[in-house]
C-alpha cells in the first residue's frame, strides 16, 4: 500500500480542523443541490442523492443539515449548481484533477484556468490526466488515543467489504471500491469505530516528484488557490513527497 497512504494522510492532517469540517458540510450541501436538481428530492428514486445522504451520514453531517440542503435545492430560489471536472498540470508536470460545483461555469473555468497559469501549470483537456488515477473509496478512522485493536479493525473492515487497509500514525485508512465506500463506512461506524471521514477519492498510479524549491512553492500555491475557491469541491494530484 506504499505511496497511497502518505498522500492521503497529509490530506487529513489538514482536514481535522473544524474549518475543514465546515468545508465538508458545505461541499456535501452543494453536491446534494446538484443531485436534487438533476433527479428530484426523493432518495428512493434518486440513487445519487441516496449515496450523498449516506456520504453525509458517514461524515457526521447532522440530519437537520441534510434535510435543509434537500429542501433548499427543491425550493424555487435554489441555486442551479452543476458539477464540472477540470484536468491539468501543475509545475513540472504534476497531474491535477479539480472537481467543482458551480452556478456559473464561466466564472469557475476562468478562476481555475487563472490559478493554473499563475502558478506555472496549465489546464489540460478532459482525459488528459485522469487516466493516471483510479477511483477508490477512502475511510479514515481516528486512533489518536491508540486504543483501537488493529487486527480486529482490519477483520471488521474486510468483513464490511473493504479491499485494503493501512495504519498511518494516529489514523487508520480503509480503502474500498469507490461505490461501496459509504455503506462500508456505515457498517464500521455501527461497529463502534470513530469514522473521521469517508469519501470517493482518486488514487494516482504514478507519482511526480518535485525537486526544486520553486516548483514546490508554486505547487503549494496552486493547491492553496484552488482549495480556497468556493466553487471547488476537491482537488486530487500525484505530487510525491509533499512536505507535511
């Protein structure tokens, strides 16, 4: 499992903060808006919405928030969000995938393109980098107190449908098929484990190393700029050895 976890782990160190938690709530709210606009507000007839409700629960979003997001999207005044994926290259050819939900395609595309060109990258065409990634589910379990029995968790995770497992400092990472991640997270949660997050993620098959300080600096700035953009949901990349 080498390679995957380190990259994922860096992500959670950032995501443990409350601000990041707020961002997850907002992100899921937007995704719910997109799904409701596309397929209605009844999870029984809208499988995308059903998955997102499972995602929200797996990420500890309160039921009230979930309900509000659906009602807001059904309301006449709801924003009309659509989901768009951009692909491009950072400095020295690092592959970058940006998922966004926007009510103004031109604004978002302009901002994303500007971020890439400003920080020594460039926006590519659809399919230009996504072939270097595979879709997986990633569940993160909090083990800050160190009192989880690793073998037992591994056994429970595999039984729930997990494919792979890694211990990473004060968290455990459980990898699943992309489509199974929220169901597996719910099972693990039901078994009493503290789930920090559950998400569908993109794992790179190869990594790009940045050797110059300049490249590292610009790559960090590019990621920061993209993640600050309100339209951006998530950013995936294949930068190896990112400084923690």
